[in-house]
C-alpha cells in the first residue's frame, strides 16, 4: 500500500546486460538521482535482457544488485516483477548465494497484481500477457512459464542455458527488425483484467510505447499508463511518479 506522504517510483524495460553497458550506466545514473525522492520503488519487468537463473555470471547484473541493495538498505521498499525477458528472475532460490530478491532486499510481485495507491486499486503488470493477438507468443509464454519447463531448464548446465538465451535474443532481434516493436496490448484483454481485479487504473511496460490512455465504458472512466523502455543511444527512458495528487510521467 502507498498512502499519506508516500511517493512511488515506477520503471520497466531497462533490458540490462553486458551487451549494452551504456544503457546500464544511463539507467543506473537516472535511478540514483530519482529514488531518494521516493518511498517505494517498483521495477515492472525486463530489468534484464536475458536471465538464465540466479547464478547468471553478468557484470551488469552484479552492479544492479549493488544499486538495488542500496535502495532497500535505505529503508525504502523495493518491488520487482518478472518480465518476458527475465521470467526466471528469483526462481532458483537454492543457489549458494540465495535468490536475487533476497540478495538485494527486494520483494517480488506477482504478475498481475493489485496494489493500493492512495486508496485506489491499481493493476500492475509487465504487459506481455495482454498482447493476446500475438497467439504464437502466448503459446510460447505458457510453455516457458510452466513449472515443469522451468525446473528442467534450470537443471541444465549454465553454458547450455546461456547458449539458449543467446539464441532467444537473436530470434528476438530478428523479430524486432521485422516488426519494429513488440506487439501492442489488446483492449479486450485490458478491459477483462481491469474488471477481474475491480480496478480502473493499470500500469505496465513491455510494449515500448510510453503513454497514458484514457477511456470510458459501462464501468466508468479508466486509464492505462505505459512505462518507457530505456536506450542510452537515443537518450530514451522515463519514470512514472505516484503521489497523493495522482500519477505523473517524467522522461529523463
């Protein structure tokens, strides 16, 4: 719950990894300047470009742990959500060093979940499950999110998991080159989720189409805030701030 004088800071789709140190440095710089003004920080998926388990050897991931642990150590609540790129985040908790969330003092959020922002129920989700028109992706998502697949994958040697991630990233880059951007959400899926959660406001990422969409239907006024992705080459990135006065997007 966020109430009173609390301040929420939302971000997603940083796609951190050793493949792009410039974007990582860009995000860490902007986050370090922003989080001291917040009381709770929400990172809603695709923190990492790929995640093959909490034993992943990645210099950028190590820096992210340090940055995130600093937020938690300050007394602020840090919330993390898995995305379509890092859906294995904090799943291998039996690693010698512990799970990712434990190591940085964060709390994992279910996707989707309902969070109370100043007395209003707000749906938080990464957003990929709402892209229901992309049926091929939804079938793949169902398979990759199954307990059986994840257990079998995490049991494989680390080099095999890393090779799988590289292959998936190559395929994703090929898809993006052809399509230009991830598929957008389906309005029917958005409406259904809001009704199921008893909410009229939603915050998500994934689509790389930052905006605030407002509409009215038989259930009243509704709005959907889409978080920005991050890319140092274009100077692109942004946060969504939540205060008692409302929600406000801010580019960086």
